[in-house]
């Protein structure tokens, strides 16, 4: 995974919808993945590289700080959303980042209408938010194998308990 200059950008949902129209006209395949991406680690990098391999444009939807707190509890995220977005955008595989505050990324999935929705294989097919919408529109869902033992929660446990 290599880094690049900040030629990519964080986008609002509405500007992504406009860009999506252009990408579709150009015949570019859009891939979407989502998550908290708090404390970026090698498992995240493997997921992002695998996701990028499925298309021409990779959009990463990240949970807002408030959304992360609802999911992970007080004390999280460790890294604020703007910094998480900036870090992701520095990666060559990532083209755009959008922040969402809803409990799930469903509204982002509906708005972007990706050709491919990518999640880690730790998510059961029926648990992948937006799967039905993507498949109904002719897209596909890809589950990527996870790197064993690589998760932010596991990292925090090692830090806390040595």
C-alpha cells in the first residue's frame, strides 16, 4: 500500500452523487466500503487494497465520531473523523471519503448506488447493510477475507492488557 499526495478528497454525499453520474458516463466501476477505520492497521489496508481491486473508483464511507461512540462506546473513536478521513485519503487505493452519521451506511449506499459493495468476511451476507439495494440495481457484494488477529478492538485489548 503506498501513500500519495492529497489529490483525493473528502466529499459530501450530494457531491458524490454528482461525481457518480460522471463516473457512470465514463464507464467506471464504483466500489464502496465502510467502517469506523479508527486506528488504521494492516487489516484495514488489506481490505482497502482488496476493495480497490474490484473497480476503478474506491469510495470509503466512515462513521462520524458520534456514530462510532454509539457503536463502540465512550472513549471511541481514538482518532477524530477528520483525521481518519485524511489518513484514508493519503492511501493510493482510496479515491473519496464520505462521513455518515446515521446508525448504518444504508443512505450512503442508496445515494451512491455502487457497482460493488465490499465488506469483511466477518460480516454474514444477510448482515451486510445495503446488500439488497446493490444487488437489486445489478451490482454485487464482495466479502473479503480478514487478516487474522488484526482489528482495532484487538489492538486496544493488547495495549490495555499487555
